[in-house]
């Protein structure tokens, strides 16, 4: 199914800010390889893959995502 997102990996290379990516390994919309490709393409990206988790990771693990986000942002300059 076409979800309407048309961003190439070449475009992602242009992102200069540090990125925190969350992904569920059971995401029916985007297979985990897409998140892995994004992590490898965006120069300053971190990726956390949640096992047995579907598309909206925050829905399943709100506390853990919040903790990780606070930790991530506290390290930013």
C-alpha cells in the first residue's frame, strides 16, 4: 500500500540535526529495514527498535519513549 511518503535516502543525507528514531519491529506500515536505512543514511541518527511492537511505538511504551527522549535531549548542545 502506498502511504504517500516520497522521501529518498539522498534527501535524508541532508539532515544535519541529531535525530532520535523509534521503530517497532512489527510495524505493518514500514518494515524495519526502512528505519535501519534511515539510521545509516542520516548522519547523526540514533535508532531504537522495539521488539514485538507495531507502528506507533509511543502508544505501546509511552514511559520508555519519554525517558529515552529526555535522555536524548539532555545530551544535545
